[in-house]
């Protein structure tokens, strides 16, 4: 009899656990979007209707919750990269990709943080960010090969666009929510190919870029 009761209770417990996990993820998405990736985990648990211990059982580290919260949006972002790589006009591909990225940043403060940073302690996020960098490099190279983008541009310069956009969003989101678009259009004009030109200051090396992104996540 006791075994039968245990067997019948097991599926219910699994369903309860699954519901709790989904509640936590939904509460996290809302909190991260509004407050950024450092939103209070205690408040997320409270809004999900669970104890903080339950949150930690499902997501032992903050980065585990970030991965769950941003998984769908990240895949949508990577789909935008695929569209950019198949655009007939390589410049349209590059500019539309940056616009999609900056638009996602504008609509979600947490995703804004997530794509602008590196999390060295998490192998999963490292793989995700490597995918972003590889897509960026391919989109940029395609535009440079077609001589529609500056030849001295690097992936670090494109990442810097997201950093600049992040600060613009932070300053204007509740005042002029679309202000980032004008600034992005101005930046894009500076990225166009207009003959050979060389800037005096060198671009960030890959190592410097990585260190800068990791520093942002630690601050």
C-alpha cells in the first residue's frame, strides 16, 4: 500500500516541480528585463510564489537562471544572424543584424547585459557567446569582401556598438525609448566603406575584448 501511494505521488511531485521551475523562469524574465541581470533573486522567488530554497534547487547559480531566462531570446537572435548571412545585399545584412541586436537590447535590460558581457565561469554561456562572435565575424567579413563596410573594422568594433547602445538605452529608456535608433543610424554611417582609410589607434585584440566583456560581468 505504501509503495502504491509513493508511486502515485511521484508524478504529481514532478509536475509541481516543473510548474515551480516555469514560474521561476517567468518571474526571472520579467525581473531581468526591468532591472538587469543583477535583479534580486529573493524578489524573483517571491514573485514566482516559491521559497528562495526552491529557486536555488532549480538554479544553483545566478548564471543558471540567466541561461534559462534568455534561451528563447538568444535563439531568436541567432536566427536573425542567419537571415543577415543570407541577405542579398551584404550591407543590409550587417546593418539589419546590428539593428536587431540593438533592438533586443532596448526591449530587455537583462538581455542587454547578457549579450554585452562574458561569464568565464560558465561553459554554456561561453559556447553561446562564441556562437555570437562567429556569426558577427561572418556577417562582417561578407560586408567587407563586398566593399560595403570599412576594411579596418573588427568584431571588437561591433561589440563596442552594443556597449554604446547599452549606455544610450540606460540614459533614455524612460524619456525617449526610440533614441537609440538615431544613434545607431549615425554609427552605421561611420561603418560604411568609403575608400581606404586607417585609424591611428589600433582595435582591441581578441584577448583585450574578452577581458573587457568579462570585467563587465564582474562589476
